[in-house]
């Protein structure tokens, strides 16, 4: 029993050009349609097989006109009936067809087929030249030659900066200096902003002024110790006082450095979020610093391609608004496949020497998997699915004969 909701979803996908939906519909209805045609054709097996194949080929050709709200099996039977009438005696087919519907209460479907005006008109035109017996079906052929084929696929990615950070102070205080212009390039170590450090500077001067006296005490105590005029304990005490003083000076200098905001790397600084006089804390963002040369290209591929994406893999990508293709190379891959999306993430590096591209843009990534020198490429519409197998028709001695094939890449 076919679920109507599932059938409707498959018909919607079929109208969108989904070949998988077409295959599922074929597997669902080809057997029923075959039995129906066998009844109409009085058990002509060859004719039933040919009509089933021709019916589904016709379905693929007019897929955009399929009514998703109507019975699909009715649509199938309408097309099959008209095709059969072109191959068999019209009066016999119509009689058996009507008799079958009356006896079975609708046959394998619940409603009578709708009249197909297009096929009826075609039958009327062909009827004047119609002969008894099986008619010859003319087909278009294409000469297939071995050719070079590139196995490639496209995915989407995003451009990321090589480095990016929100700049903020490591201490609190009032901002007294801003030494950068928004949107300009800065160098690593460049002083960008500073908060008030007067109190720390005063403490530093006080300690430095005590340093000379502490050094003289150590010198004198050392001279007295050599003459045994002072105890070693007294000498060690003044030496410890000098070391403590030097340590206090280094602490003050370190605290003064915390009042300075310097660029951690070369890059372009963005728009500033503060002004002189703002009281800043470690949570206050002063500006954003971005390194745009090189750029990272982050993309994901289906899990079946995970083994083919590795460090050193070359790729091309393009962005909207330009016809140029940009070359990049994979430098790192994720350690595991995403269990939810079943995708494998990788990152490539693009030099961006001229800084023509900016981070944040979407990119169309083209990955080449393999080069096949002598590939046999055939049109997709030439493949006829039948009973779970793929077939094509080959020209042999003036006739088109079906052969089984195994498809590769699409």
C-alpha cells in the first residue's frame, strides 16, 4: 500500500528534477503497471515491457507538468494506454481496457484515468498513417568517444582572517591616549592606547630613589665583613633588602606595562569603541584587530570525501561579484567527522597578497578529486532504470538494443 503523503513528496521532488525520486516511483509502480499492460495487451510480454519503459521515459520528459494533487497511477495508466494504442489495434485495446476497469472496480487505482489531450491529439495525427502490428519507434543516437573527464565537486565555504582579536586593557583606568587611526594597518608591538599611570610612575620613582642607598649599604657591609667588623647575618640582611627593592621596582614596571595597549600582531585595526577619558576595564573592547593576509578558507565536504581531503590538497574558489578564480591549499583538517551533519571540515590558506578579499565572505569552493583520461561519458537522459538496474540502448545493425551498465560519477 502506497502512502499518499509519501507519493506526494516524491512527485514534488520529481518536478524539481530529482532522479532518486524518479527511481523510487519506478520501483513502486513499474510492477503494477506491467501487470496492467499485460492484461490490456492480452499477455504480450514484449509489448508490456516496451510500454512500461516508454511510459516512464515519457514521465521523466514531462515531469514538470505532473499534478502532485492527482493520482500518479492514473497518470501512468493514461500515458501507457495511449502508447499501447499506437502499437496495437485501437478498438481491441479500448474494449479490454474498459472491460478491465468495470470488472475490477477501477483496477489497480481508485479512479478512472483522466483524458490526456496532448496524447489524444498525437494519436489522431498518427492514426491516419497507422498500420496493423507493431510500429517502428525512431530514436535519436549519439556517438560516444573516450574523453578526458575531471572528477570534481563544488561546496560552499567562508573566508576567515588569519588572526583576529578584540583589543582590551589588562587593567582598569581612565584612557589618556589613543594612538591609532581607524581602518589603518598597524605593526606588532605598536602602542595603540594607554590608561592613566601617574600613581604607578610615582611609586616607581620612590623605589628608584631608594635603590642607590640600598646598594651603598651592601657595599659597606661587604667591606666590613671582609675585616670581620660585622656579622654575616647583618650583611645578608642588607643584601636581602636590596633584592626586595629591585623586585618591587620590577612589579611596578610590570603594572605600568599593563596600562599600555599594544598590537599583538600585524594587521588592520577596525573602528574604535572608546574615546579619551573613557574609564576602561578588562571587559571594555577598544577596537578589533584583524590580520587579512593570508586568509583562511573554511569549508565542509560530505563524509565520503574525507579521505581525499588532506594537508597539501589544492583547490580553487570564487566569490560573488568577480569572475576570477583564486587558488588555495589545504593546511589543516578536522580530527573527526561531525556526527550530526556527517560532514568533514577543512581549512585552506590563500596568500591574499594584494588584500583584495576580505574575511567574512562566502566562497564557492571547487575541489578536483581525479583526472580520468579515457572516460566514457553519456547523457543522463539516455540511462533507463529497469528493475533496479541501469540500461542504455546501443546501436547494432540498425537497431537499438538494451544493455546493462554500471554508472560511475555524475
